[in-house]
C-alpha cells in the first residue's frame, strides 16, 4: 500500500519515513467589534483586580486576550484602554487619600 503525502520525506538511511507537521494557522483578522468586546472583558477584569476580587479570573485567558489584540493589530486599543483605566483608578484612589487626609486634620 502506498501513501502519497507531499510532506513525506523518504529517508532510507534512517529506515523510515518522516512527516512534517505544520501548526494550524488562522488567517482571519479580528474585526473592531470583536476587539472592543475582548478589551471590555479585559477592562472588567482590571476592575475586579483593583477591587481585590481576582479569585475567579483566569490569568491565562486574560493574557491570551491581550496577546490576540496585539496579534490582530489592535495594540493601540489595548494600550489606550489600559492607560485610561489606570488613570481613572489612580485618580479615584488619590481622591480617597485626599479625603482621608482632610478628615484626619
């Protein structure tokens, strides 16, 4: 029985055939709607982390989502979105500190 495989290399010195296995590659691009939905899930996860409620989060999934945004050319959305989220969080924390300082004095 003969098996014709274009990726098959017969190597008589090693006594057998070797196969070249190539990884699956998805060439579909992420559209803007999917990118925004992916970032929204990351943004809500950031809020959970800031609220110290990260026990239910899958950091592997969060990393994969961020990686996919960059991979599909939506890195600017990720960067700008994280910058905006952190700015809001830090201003909120700063406002609480200022109020606490006023209450002490």
